[in-house]
């Protein structure tokens, strides 16, 4: 969940140094983790933004974060290319919930592990280069495909929220009507119930052109 309320953040020089610390932690692939699990990721675990609730940094800070992600991605790509085996290496760029963005890698038996994480968007819109204008040259080295950031509610979730007074009947009905997808899902006890997927944002998935999968 992203908290968009305005809260003063002090010490921006210190916040910038946190980006350098993040890069130092994730710059090299964790070879052991990758070997053990066939996949890994690097999330933007930078306080106070990646906390509960999540808080989106200002645009200028997001540009610094994205530059750091591109640098890490380049190094991961270099290290993976030396393995001489196919791999999935992507940047997941969330919009507007930028702080959820991450770098994701998988290979061997789990190479397709992340490939169906998001539904593909049917909307036609250009990649938002204007938000990261100083990085547009590097970003254009990627093929960006638009996917959906969603929240999923089951019928029992909505019923519970309404019966406990956490959700009005109007909102209960509105959530259902706004769902871009409604499908039955199987439950652990063998039964099924309806699930509603609501679009809350975009996820741009970037693949380095002519590399990886």
C-alpha cells in the first residue's frame, strides 16, 4: 500500500547516501542464492520509503533510484552472460507506485517463474520517458511492455469487510463493478470462490534489447 500523504522527510543528503548503500548491497549477484533457488531479486529496500505504509519518493529521487537500478542491472547482465545459459533478467518499473520497482532474475528450471506475475495491459500508451528524461538514452536500450499492477479481492474478503463495517455497501458494489477481471479461484479445501482483480497502476517490464529472454 502506498501512502500519498505529505510528510516532511529530513536530511536529503543522507537519503541520497542510502541509494549508494543499496547499490553496494546488491551490485553483485548473490551467486549462492541464485544457485540454490534459480532466482533472485533486488527491491528498493530504502527507509522511510519502503516501509509500512509505502511512500513514494519525489520524482527527482526516483530518477536517482532508477539510475542505480540500471547500473545494478548492467552488472547482473554482465555476470549472467558469462554463465552461457538462457536467463530472465528484467526491470519491473511501477507507475505510479515507483518504490515497488525491482530487478528480477531467474534461470535454469525456474526461468519462467516470473513470466506470468502480471496480466498484460490492453491499454495503448507510450513508455513515460518524460519522467526520467535524463535517463532516456539508457532506457531506450530496453524493450518495455505494459502490464497491470492489481489488487485482488475474493468474495469472502469483500463480504467480511462489509459485514464488519470496514466497507460500505456502495464501495462493495463499486469494487466488483470496477474489476477488470473476475474469475473463480480454487481454495485449499477443494471449493472455489470468485476473485476480483482491480487495476491500481502500471508495471513496465523492461528487457535489454537483444539479450537474455
